[in-house]
């Protein structure tokens, strides 16, 4: 037996990007159906630390981090070469002056609940198996309800939001492709008990090295969760030129032996097994829209290439998709979806371009060490590095505005990238 459902907008995937799209569409009175394979609570590999940009998006969705009792942090501690620099988050018009650490299971459950409370229909425990194509046009999807008994589901929609994560089988079926020349992030994390779980700073440690001692383009992190544990992980760019190849598992084992002593973490006592994955970054997936569909979040390669943050971009692209699809519904014209790519470019093209240049340059031996030495010795440079890497330059003007910074940094990154 096949169940047939109809809606204005189908959302494939119930992570932060899909739930943000569903929330904003439903809030505007659209008929929205979200289909998600998992049921809550569910675990996802994530660093769990949300920057003020992500917190601002959540607050706009009516998600209150204080009510959720998520651990609040006041800024980033940068550690390198035996020194540390604490850089507080800036207050902005679009974001608060703080970040939070929230386990992904709790974050996803809350954004899911917000979308549902706004009026979106939510179908969980259901796996989308293929796009529904009729006469060469996307009409929805074919899915299978996994429990309590397998059941075929056909969902028909005028528009589709693709939010099914970094592998995006649905997107690939429609022709989306990741640009292989762009770096990916590689990350692994585990939770460790620590008496310092309520620290007001999240910490990034730039001390990763290959066998020859050359600093690698990546960092280790300790993000206090506030529940007796810290999220401890390591992230690395997928290409780093002449440096020695190193497995993610080996790098993680190497990193946990270097965790700063102040955290009082026993490397031999993780509360969970390490888990990792790949992170498509910097707008590396194209196309991100079609005649009646858009791609958001990790499925669109939207992860920040500077620091591996995926939640902030996911929430923002989901919101943007809802705005553009709302315009298409109001105008009864699918051509409005062309504005999605234009809006993505206006908001992130310069930022992603600089991020890609920088990630390529950072693969050159020696540059990572030079830059971390510069940032750690100068509070001004450390603050600027934090603002750039976490996308907190929006709204700034003058010599510290995004255009000036991007122009200057792009020139420097090109010089280092092209050096032999």
C-alpha cells in the first residue's frame, strides 16, 4: 500500500538547515512537509559550539538557549606555541555577544520542535529513496516509512528543499556535484569528562604537526558542554601539499595527548567512542538550485571553510531558501528561484572565495606556524582572526570592513598559494 501526500513545499532532511527552511515557510502560512529518516533523539558528529551568528539565527526562530539550558560561552581562547589569547565575542546588530555549546541531539530536537510548532508537517522514521520525476520535472519524492512496518510513501510538491546532509543522495540524483579541487574538512570528536565543563571560553589549540614537526593546517578543540563533559576534537584540511599524509584517527590520538592540562582531562577516559566525518566547505557544491528546487546546509557545501562551522550556515541558508520559495509561491513563478544563487553569492561569495584561497595557502609548509605566531602575539590580530574565521565582519565598515579585509587578505593568500 502506498500513502500519497501533497504539499506546497517538501523538505528532504530534518537537520538545522531543513528545520530552518520548514520553520520560516510554515510561519509564513505555507503548506510544508518535512521528511526525515531518523527519529529523535539522534546523534550527529559535530563540535557543538555555536558562534553568535548561529545563536542569532536560533533566537530569530524563537529558540531560547537559556531556557534550553545550553552552556553559554563568552568567547574563544586561541592557544599556540605555548601561549594563549582570550578573545571575547563582539556584540552585533544581527547577533548577541555570546555563543553556546549544545549537543547536536538537543539542538536538532529543538529546531525540529520549532518547525513543527510553526505548522510544518513532520514525517520521521521515513527514508527518502528517490526523486519523483514526471515528464522530466521534479514533482516530489518516493520514500519508505521504516516503522512500525515498511510502507511506501509518495510526496508531491510544487517546490523542494534539499537538506539531506553532506552526502546528499537526493541532490546527487538531480545532478549536484562537489568541486573536487576545493578542500574538504576532516573532523573527529569524542566527549570526555572534565571538572572544567562550565568554563566560559571555548578553546582552539593550533599544535597539530606531522612527523617532521611541520605545523598542519588544522586545530584541536576543547568545547565545554556544561554537563560534566567537554567536546574534544580535531579538524584538518583534506589537502596540505608537501606535508606527510596522516590519518584522522592517528591525528586524534596524537591530539588528545596534547590537551592543555588546565582542562584536567584523562586521554584514556573518553565517555564516548570517537566519531568523525567529512565536511564539504566553501560553497563547493553546484548547482544549488534548479527549476523548482534549492539545496541548503551541508548538502550545498555551505560549511565555513575557515573553522568548519556548519550550523550557522545551515540555519542561514535554510532561512534564505524559505524566503526565495515564498516569493516563488506568491508570484506563482518558479523563475523566482534564480534569486537563490544570486543571494548566496551576494552574502558569501567573497567570504568563501577568500576561505578557499586561504585553505590552499595554509597547506604550504611554514605558513600555518607564521600566522598562528602572529595572531597569538597580538590581541588586535587575534581579534581580527577570530572575526574573520567566524564570519563576524558583517556590518563593519571602513578599514576593518569586510570588503577591505577580503581584498587585502586575498592578495596575501594568493602570494602564499603561488609560492613554490
